[in-house]
């Protein structure tokens, strides 16, 4: 239920037209394909599962359920629905073949939800500019579901929220708009999403699933629902609040651990010690937890901690550790820029003569997702300082950046520069010859994830790592 598409529009429009042409040819040969017949049969004979919100989480969830259920995929974005009905995934996660075969009816008409026995909610839960939870998508989704809620329907929220949100925020909206009583006329549960975009190993089907329900009946029905499609273990949490809290803890733990690594990097920089050399030595102990410093962005780790902070403050407790971890991780783009300026001074490089190459602007490797990207934030800060930049990211299109001053370049069209910042180590960058990006094999490489072997670079290239 995202309100705008971050996608390769021109590429997708071409794919849509090609898809329509091929479908027209197929229809001329056969009025109804075997795939269409199979899909129709599935959708007639099985219980219906509605999925509200078809982004990075909702679409894989819909695909997963479509293997055993008839699925109604709903999103308020009509353009997204048009793409999906043309077998094109705007997020780039699901293949056209898989979309074509899936027993999913993609719609933007909310009335279609009335036919569903189960409704899964997978809408964004971002933060505001003041770092407070933004529940507007969740509230809007609950209102839409409430208006179209048939008696005995089971609603399962997968969107990440603070403990208590499902029962304190969502259920009252469902009851208000449906005029039905929760726990009697319809039932609610919570099952935190664990979708990891770009990860082909850990998928909706293979990741252990936590479920919860407002009562025993709801819990057992939700277990039956997910047990049909999940190959991994399913854990029944004692309450909805506990299931909500478990998701927040998963990501907050990672946020704190990365903040610890980032703080070590800040300390070791002052001591003139290579952080990765220290970690390599520490890893020789059997119970050392291997972690590394880095930028923390995206829709989960850099956001969810603020949901727990918000709820803790409402209860009268100030979570100092969580707040400091967030400050440390949010500071890292600024720290990298400060380090860059110091390197320029030490190498006597002026702003006028320096060209900086940025490799990668997504929030993590091998996906086109720009949400809360700290690499992108860093690019904007460098632009504000008046530095000359060239940016390359093979997973992003210029159309995604149409509201910015950033123009992407392909790797083979990059000019030779003084400084290269490997911000996001996409697979294309890991196999490329980075030496070719420098003027006369001389310059500075800022390797933010510590992935480039020191012996892979010319001796005159200075390497800086977090």
C-alpha cells in the first residue's frame, strides 16, 4: 500500500507492452491457456486469502499463500496493480513467470476483500521527520478492511509495530468501520514479517514464523493458515503483544550491535588502528560474535528501534541505550564525510580539482530499494558541500531519482577520479577492477564495508575503512 513506486518505469512499461503483445498472440492460438485454467480452478475451489499492501513484504507473502490458497492481492496504487496484472513486479523480486502462474487476483477495488476468509496486512510502518511512528498506512488499511469485513473473517497484521498497536490502534478501527465485535464476529492476530529483500535463501516459506491470536480460536486458525504454506517451524507466541515485541527486539538487537561496531570504528580511528584487523583477531575466540561496522538504513533496523523508544517513553521510561545506539548509527554518514574532508586535506586535494566516485546508493546490497538509504543521504550531503560527484548503481534507475539532482552513470562510463567511495558492495562491484577507476592508479578508496582485499589494489591507492 505504498503511495509511490520506486521502480525502473521506462523498463517496466516496455516489459508490460511486451507482455500484452505475447498474451494477445497466445489468445489468438488458444482462447484459454492451461495456466489460466489451473489458476481459475484454484481460485474457485479454495479459501480466499486477501493480502493488503503489495510491496517488498506483501507481494512475496501473496505469492507464498497462492501455492495453497486463492489470493486477492489488494493495493491502493492502481499503477502498481496494472504492472502486477501484466506480470511485472515493481520491486524486482518476483519473476514474470511466477506472477503469471500464481493464483492471485490483483485488484485496487477494496470491495474484493469482502470475499476473503483471511486478510493479511503488510503495509509500511515508517517514521515521521521527528522520528516518531507513522501509523497512517496501518490506520488507512484497517479502515479499508473494516468497511469490507465479512463476519468470521480472520485479520492478521504482519506490519512491524510497537507492542500494543494491534489491539490499541487497529482493532478499534476495524470495529468502528465494520460495526462488528472483535473476538466474536471476527478475529485478529499478529505475525511479524521476516521478509529479507534480495535474499534467495531465507524466504517467506523457509523462515521460521511467529504467530499470535487474540484468543485460542484465532491462534489455532492462524496456525492452520500458515502451516499450509510455511516449511519452517511455526512458533505460537503467548499473546499479540509478545509477538509484536519479538519483531522489534530482533531488529533493535542488530541496531545496537552495529552501533557498538561503529563506535569501535570511531575509537580505533583515533588510535590509528584498522577496525577490521582488530575484528579478525577477535574472531579467533570461539564465542566471539562476528559483526562489522557500517551504515544502517532501510525500512527495518534504522526504523524499528524508534518504535520501541516511542512506546517506552509513553510508559515513562527513557531507554538511554537504544537512544544512544540510534544516535551513533545516524551519525555515521556525517563521520564518513568528515573523514573524507580530512583525507582531502592530507592529500592536498582542492574541491575544484577533486572528482568523487560513489559506488552504490541503495540501503543494502543487490536490491533497488532506496528507502532510508544512508548512502543516498551521504551523496546529498556531499552535493550540498559543492563537491563534484559521479554516482553508479546498477540496481537503480534514473527514474527512481527524478526528484533529485543525481544522475547515474554506468560503470564503464565513469570518469577516472581521485576518490572512490565503495558505499554499497553490489555483486557487480565486487568482481570489477576498481583500479581502473583512479587517475594514474593513484588515489583514495573509502571501503565502507571492508570488502576489498588490500592486495587487490595498486600500491599507490590509499585504503580507508570504517
